[in-house]
């Protein structure tokens, strides 16, 4: 009996040593040769090993859950993304039938949600970058679709497609996107107010860009070049460098004064509503995916747009022949629809929330970036690779852009908007579309 009690005490002391060893991280070696104690110790180790296995399975399950949640948030949660399969379908139709009209339609439908998701992932990544870098990201990837299409067209020698597609993006942003923002905001509220000083600065940048396009076109049309075919290209390259420097200076100015601009432009707008609306806005401002998810999805969407844009550009001329529609109409009016999908949805959403400054930043800011950065950048890239890309958009195209910028500047000079101003902008876009429908591009 005494031996049995001693054995029990010995087992208890052994368990106490094992527990203390687990707490301190020190493994205690049992020097007792009792088989019952060894069996208890083996069972405890099996339980610990099983627990570790469960934890590992939980980690694998967590990774799968994160991947599914990311796919659901970025792709499956939006009904608009149901158009994404039209992109692969366009590639299939091109490979099997070579029907350029159908390839263009399907490719345009497929690239629209990809362009919207590219803007979404850029905004998500901007949450983790701070206001300065976030602003640069939005400025860089805001027109990534147009830039990708332009680079592909430039690489394949379709210089005129580059010019017309970028011109179409400008006209679409200034007239259609801004017009529908004014109209939708005017339906919700009788009159809306936006920052007049910022609008005037953006209008000045747009007029500067138009000046850079107007001089080469006038020089070519009047035939007053000092060196025929050389002076126009040289002037375009010098003007492009000046426009790029001006754009960089504007970005630096905005970044250095970002706190002041945020306080003046958004202070009254963000905090003028009641407390419930403030809570909703704070909820909307939270990121939905992580930083690395944003980077991965940004790369995926950019790669998909790059692939699909090639098929779109290749189908333009065949679509023009199949439909009997001028190339200028397809490039200026139809092609920008894919890249401006995100701009339309964003501008309308913020305009209806009485945040018209954000809508102006989308429409006018995007136009400023295209005219001051992307167009001169394409000229410089063509210069580097030996492509004769110039700023001569031809007289008709330059005239439509000049009148558009003047009209938009006139609409924004009061610092207010209503639904009638939006209607006027939309009617002007219809006039521009009709003019390009009957315009045959001389270079084509």
C-alpha cells in the first residue's frame, strides 16, 4: 500500500514537472521506468501533436478563406463584372472567325469592367500609401487604360489611332462625364457649388495643352514651315517637353499644398451632413482589401487590359470597313467608352452625394492628365523609339477640342452647377459625335 501511494505521488510530481516544462519551454526528461507513467506521457504528446495538426489545418483553411473573400470582393460582388467573360469571348471570336465587328463589340464590353476594377484597386492601394503617394497613384493609374491602348497602338505603328483615341478620351471626359455628373447632381439638388479656384486652374492647364496642339496644326495647315516636315515635328517635341514640365510643376504644387486644399475644398463637404451620414462616409472610406491584395489585383487587371486592348486596336480598321463607319468615329467616340466607365460611375456617385469637387477631379483632372501628360509622353516615347509622333491632330480635330475646352471653361466660371448645365454639356457631346460620324479622316 505504501509503495502504491509512493507511485501515485511520483506520477503527480512527474505531471507537475511536465506542466512547468511546458510553461518555461524546457523539456524535462523522465527517468522513471514505470510503464504506466510512460503511457500517460505518450498520450499527452499525441494530444499535443493532434492540436498542432488542427492549427495547421486551420491556417490552410484561413488562406483559402482569404483568397475566396478577395475574389468575392473584387470580382463577384459587382454585377457589372458579369461583362468580364466577353473579353475572352472576343479573343475566341477573333481566333475562330476573324469577324472584326464582333471582336470590337465584345472586346469593348469586356474591357469596361476591367477598367472600372483597375480604378477600384488603385483607390484601395491609395488607402495604405498616405495622401501624397495615394494622390500620385491615382494620378498615375487614373488613365491607365488609355495609356495601355496608346502604347500598344504606338508600338504597332498606328500613330493616328493614338491621337484619335486620346482626343476621344478628352472629349468624353469634358462633355459626357462632366455633363452627366452635373445632370445627376442637379436632379438631387437644385444647385450645387464647387471650388471655383481649382476649376480655374484646371481650365488654365487645359487651355495650355490646347495651345500646344493648336500651333503644330496651324503650322501644318498654313504651310509656313521653315523646313517642310521637320519644323512641325521639332515644334511638337519641344512643346511636349514644356507640357510635361508644366504638369510635373502642377503635381508638385498640389502635393505641397495638399493639406490646405483638403481643408478648403473638402472640409465643408465632408462634415456638413448629419452624424449618420458622417458614419456612412467613414464606413465607405475604409479599405476593403489588403495592401498586397491591391497590388496583385492591380497587376492582374492591368495585364488583362493590356492583352484585350491589342485585340481592340487591331479590330478598328476592320470594324470600320464592316460597318461602313469612319475610323475617326470609332476611335474618338466608341473606343473611349471602355476607358471612361469608371470615371462615369464615380463622378455620378459623388455628384449625387453633393461632393461635386470630387466629380470635377475625376472629369477635369483626368482630362488634364491626358492633355498635359499622356499625349506629350507618347510624343517623347515615339521620339525615343524613332516614331514620328507629333502634336498635329489635324485642323478639324484641334478645332473641336478648342471649342470644347472653351465651352467647359465658360460653364465652370461661376463655381455652380445645375441639371441644365449638364444637359448643355451632353447636347454638345451629341453634336461632336454627329460631326465625327460624317468626318472622314484624311490620313485614313
